[in-house]
C-alpha cells in the first residue's frame, strides 16, 4: 500500500469509525442546549470545547460525520443502482435509439451544475436530509451511467463476448455475467470520487439551510452557525471545516490508490 493511499485509508477509517460509534454513543446529547456551558475552552470534560449553544464539539463532529457519510453513501447507492443498469443497457444497444435517449438525458442533467440542481430540488420539496439525498443521488445517476457505458462499449467487441452471444446468451445476461464484473474496478473508483463529492454537496446544502435540519448535527450547519463568530471564536468554524477537508482528502487519496491498484495498465507501468 502506497503512502498516499495509506493516509486516505486512515482518514476515511477515522471518520467512518466516529460515525459508526455515534450510532450507539456520543459524549453528550447534541439536541440538548445548555447556555450556561457555552463557549467553554478545551478541557477533560470537553476536549474540543463547546459551541455558542453549549453543545460539546466532539459530539457535534461525530454526529456530523454520521450525517455526511449517511447522505453521501445513500446518494452514491442511488447513482450506482440506477446509473449502472442504464449505462449497461445503453452499451448493449449502442448506436440505437435507446442508447441515444439515455445519453441525451444524461447530457440534459449535466447541462446544469450539480449544486444548482440540488438547491432546486430541495427548495421545491423542502429542506431535509432525505431531499438532500434525493438531489445528490439524481445527479449521480448520469455519472455512473456514463462510466458504465464507457467501460462496457470496448468489451462488446471482444471475442469472448461474441462467443457468449453465439452460445445464445441475451444482452442482459451478458451484461450481468461478463460486462459488469470487468468494469467493477472503474465503478469502485468512481464511487469513491462521488462519495467525496457527496460529502461536499451535503455540507454545502446544509450550509445554506437546505440539508439536514436541527437538531440533527451537520458539518455544513456547524459552519453556517459559526460564520458570525469567525473572528471571535474561530475554532467553531475551523473544526468542522477541517473535518470536511480531511474526509474529502482521505476519500480522494483512497480513490487514487484504488485506481492505481485496480487498473492493470497502471500496474504494468509500475512494474
């Protein structure tokens, strides 16, 4: 394992572990406000201090990690679950009307910035973590459709695919049994990239008030709450900002490492 990938694994594991632990335990209840404990400095009771509502910063960061990871993970799942079949379907019908319809629909979605689409959806249906998942997931669909189609098209010209067709296998069966396993590495790498983008998108939506709503903790919401005190209490913004940067950096390093490990062409170059 290369150094950069090792850093990515460690950073990703730390935040994933924090999110998993927060499902069962956090040091303090983030839904409980205690103004008498507001803006406390770091101590044994509060290692990172408290915010302007008296909430423990460690607890807020742990639950914020859970929110960001959950939103991004489900959004990537939507993209994979809907986009990959569409991409495989388009590749199996390459050059046909179905391929054209799927690709032009993808172009239509790509014509608008992802964050604008997310803001539009959450503004229409209301701010919530569920709508943020829907908004981010919809944009992930054409991403995975393009990756799946691009990876599948060259495979349809190979001899073993021709042999499978001669043996009487249909396009759907060939896509599932032969095409999908051979493009899994591309999809895994793309999933890590979209995961990191999902973290950023969730933070951005929460920052503008269209993502997770109080009392649910969110890194983006923490940044929004701290923006008026950036000069007097900078740690309130620095801590969630560093968490976002570290999580996204870890996922990007992990994705780069997986690409190097799974791409046979890159492995041959390294040899």
